[in-house]
C-alpha cells in the first residue's frame, strides 16, 4: 500500500481511508476494469450478422488486454474475493461484459445460425479461448510480433465460431 501511495502521490493513510486493505484496492481496480470494458462494449453499435458482431466484440477484448495487460490479468486471472463465478453469477446476468456476448450467441441460436445449446457455456468457451491466448501471449509463451498475434487470435476465434455453426 505504501508503494501505491507513493506512486499516486498520497500518504498511505489516505489510501487506507478509502481501502481497508490491499485486497479491497485490487477488487476496486478489477471492478473498474470491468466497468471500462463494459462501457467500451456498450458504446459500440454492433450491426451485421452474428459472426461479425461477435468478432467485433472479441476485438474489443483483444484491444483492452493489449493496452492494459496487468489490469487484464487482475480482472481475469487473479483470484479475488467477490469475483463473479460461473455458472451462477453469469446465468443470473451479473456480468455486464458477458451478458452482451450471451445475447449475441443466444440470438445466433434463435435464428438458426448456431446449433442449439447452452449459450452461457459457449460464452465461457469463447472466453477461455480468448483469455487463454491472451494470457499466453502476455506471458511471453507465444513469441510472435503483436501483429502476428492479432492475426492468430482472429483466426482462432473464427475457427471456433465456425465449429459451433449449424
């Protein structure tokens, strides 16, 4: 907490007035990251077919992760109290980011574009693919230039979508 206080130019006691401990501060940062990502997703108008809309949404996830890699790790990888958990929190629609993906996946099923199934499972499978690739890249396990990684990410996502098509 002292390093954080020094970095933002306040006293450690000032931070403790707002956050009782490190976990509370990290939860707040992660929650703000999710709010920012949800705002970025909600700000865009996603028109076109199901695949186009999902591709644009996943592109926002990609941009968010590459622009703020440590925040992305905190949001999706680090265990923390109060983090939403699958399936209950998501099926109760407590995730502003995943809710948007689920709506598009469900519309794809309703229209016959995708095979029928559990839309939330598919959203989590997409998330696992996306987050897994991003975390491997950010961790240096995919050793290609950023432009090549972006292309690989997009190809992987298209293959996944084509795999669940009807």
